[in-house]
């Protein structure tokens, strides 16, 4: 049985992510990693296809930054998605 | 749904292209992508293993079980 949505204005969580396709998105992973990239697509597991990605890895030595052209990111370790988010304090170059 | 098509077309496109596969452990594998499935199981050819950015090993063929994969990265093809 599919029950009707309580309010037609309700936005499902994945519909919010769907609205982000084509724009920048900030992804916070479970393990001290963050990614910022342009969202090209995703699937039901929230595996994500991203373009022009910057990977931020916080290590004891500081923040390690990796630039990547295009990635297929495994959804398994994703904790949070922030639409339109550039990395806060992006001017700070760790290391 | 259109959002999924981007992923499936990406999966079709990257066969035979040089890729970097990063595992959750932080180890990088660079090689030519031979095969990829829905579990993100990966077969790589001419594989090079980088630990902390340093080349540690080379393998002719390598199979990577998908649960270890953090991401698969390619450089954009320029025509």
C-alpha cells in the first residue's frame, strides 16, 4: 500500500539531492574526509558521479588536498551532503 | 530516472581508460580499467600500487573487491 504524502510541498531527501545535479556540492564522509565537486548524478545507494573534485583529508600533519577530474564516489562512506557548499575556509591551504 | 543515467554512461565510458582507484585504506591503484560491475568490483590491467604516494608494487592484472573502493577517478577525455 502506498500512502499519499502528507503535504505535496514535502520534499523527499533524495529529491533535494536531485535538485543539486549540475551544481557544486560538499560531501562529508564518515572518516575525516570531505569532497567538493559538481554533481553529475547519483543512484539509489547514493553512489555519486562528480566532476572537478577537490578531496580534503584531515591528517595529523594537516589538511591534504587532492584534485581530481571526475570520480565515481562509493556511497558507503558518505555521511552528509551540503548543497552548493564550497569547503569552509577554502583559502586555508593545509600543508 | 535521468540521474542514474549519468552513472551508467560513465561506467560504460571508462572501460579501457586509465583510472585511479582509491581504497578506504588510502592505498591508490593506478591502471587501465578492464572491467567494472555494480558492486564496484574492479579488474585493472598494468596496475601500480601507491602507498602514501609512493610506488610499492606492480601487478599485470588485479581484481579489487568493491567493498574496499572509496572512489574511481578518471581524467577527462579531451578530444
